[in-house]
C-alpha cells in the first residue's frame, strides 16, 4: 500500500495518460501496449516507495523510462537531428497568413508533423499540449529543471510550426500542378 | 519568429507559467513588439489545431484487461509476520498514539483545504448563475459613484468600488450575492468580451488555507486579502489578465 490509497486507486486511473505517452514516444500501438504493461508491473513493484503527491507524474516517469529503455535497446532513438528552424517558408509573407495556415492544418498533417519531431521535443509537446501538464509536472516526469522544459517547448513548437508550414506548402504546390 | 531579447519568455507567458512581475513585463514588451505578437497568435492557432485534432491516444480496453490479469492486484495478501501477542499489543498501542498525534496535526489542515475548495466551488457556481439571463446586475452602471452608494444599507460593510475603464477593465455593474454563509458584494467588470465577477466580503485576518489561484470547470479564480476585506475574482478570462485586475484592486 502506498501513502494515499491502493494501487488500483492511485495508479490504474492514469492508464490513458500512460498509453498516450508511450504511444507517442515509440510511435506504434503494439510496442506501446507492451511498454505500458511492463511499466505497470514496475509501478506495482515500486508502489511501496511512492511517497504520495502527484501520482500521474510518478506513473508517467516510469512509463517514460521504460519507453526510453525500449528505444535504446532497439536503437530507435533519433540521433539529434539537424533541423533549421529559422528557414522561412516562401508561403505567407502577409501578416496573419501563417496563423491562418496553422489553424487550418488537418489532423493527419498534425499527426505526421508531431511524429517526425525528435523524441525529446515530441515528448515535451505531448506532455504539455495533449496531457495538459504544468512545467513543474513535466520537469518531474522528464527529470530536468523547469527552465529546460520551457526551452524544450520553445524549440519543439518552433520545429512543429515549420514542419506544418512546409507540409502545407507541399500540399498547395501539388494542388497547383494538378 | 519571436524576437531575441524577450522571445525566450514567450512560451512561459503563452503557458501561463510566468510569475506576476514577468507577466506584466512581457505584456509591456508585447505592446511594442510585433514579432512577438505575431508569434503568439501563431502559437495560439497551432494550439487550437492540436487540441481539436483528436491526437490523444486512449488505452484500448484489452490493455486494461491484460494489466489487471497480469498484476497480483487484490490476489496476494501480505505475509503475516510471526511475533508474540504481547509485542503485537504494544505495537498496536504505539500505533494508536501515533495516529492520534498525526491526526491532530493533519485534520485541521485537511478541513481547511476542504473548506477552501467548497468556497471556490461556491464562487464558481455564483459566477455561472450570474451569467444566466437577468442575473448579472442588481445595479447596472459604469459609474462608480452610482454603484458604490447602491450598496449602502444593503451590506454591513462598504466595498471599495472603482472603475478601471482606462486600464481596460470597465466597471459594468454590481449585485448582492451570498457566499461563505454571508451577504457579499459582487462587482462586475468587463475585459473585451469576458465578464469578471469580483466578490468582496470582510475577513478580519488573511485566511491561511486559501490558494492564490484555482481553476474549476474552466473558470479561473484569483483570491487575495487586503485591508480587512477578502476578494475573489472569477472569470473565463486567463489568469495573467485576471491578476492584472487583482493588482488594480490592490492585490
């Protein structure tokens, strides 16, 4: 028994959050399920050492570590990918035009762009935008200082934005050729 | 791209993670920097797309079943540790003493927190009720000299009433409300299209257990205490702007 309830009460309710994180880190459903299952076994084993407090961050930290072990074992961690965030797309020099493009990006395009992000940036964007966590919670999950969370988000969002704009640009060009 | 000098704060601001001083500083900067303003609107557009795209991956039911089957949850009983009966009784007595001491320390804390939560719930309920047609004002006026005297004789205290139209928070009216088992004053301010209820009632000392800000059902609350009065602002407006109003009202 942990400090503030049973394993069922404290850990099981975070299953969706656990799966969402694993799924975005390893990018496929089959591995994500195995990882979450393994992470939950670990969480059960270490539940006695859970001190109370933010149980979601505690569970996600275990899921994250399990996911990274998997990625490293299978050599799936993206090598720090060079990506020039400052290149400006030719599209949309008019003020407000980029915002309009970003807002009209469809789900598939967003999914692709997010999946293409290097894993550390993908992770911080997923925890903030999909999981809705605060900087403090994200820092706890990733085991980094809060400042690193903020700079990670700045770079992650900037890359995501450029990838989306490029995808839109390619789409527009294809449309024009037809 | 955001500008070099202040751009690093942009994401902290966008996420509502800056402290009050830096929030105000960044807002000052924002007025003068079209690059940051543009970046902010692009980030807002991207967030809207991200959140409306069903990207959240929920765990399949089969996984839940697999995990439950896998875990010894509810199956394994802890092994009893053999020991003498007297020893057990002594241990039990010690446990009771500890429980009483810990309980005495923790209980008021828990009770205080529950009370604070109840109050926050009440505030949100009052604010939502006020947004229903016909419930917003008892006195509708942008003139503080009309609103303030209106409260005379209706309350056993005189709430401070000031219009902040020139700072972007015009006063639009006031009403009587009921919170925390007493009559309270509610002032209604407007920020663009957002309505803000500011509840005010006397409190002799600064209540210890109340949080500074809270979010309930999508409404943001900011609490503060000043000169023997307790204040709570409630709105769907974002926290940094709500804090701005709190500052004007003397937070």
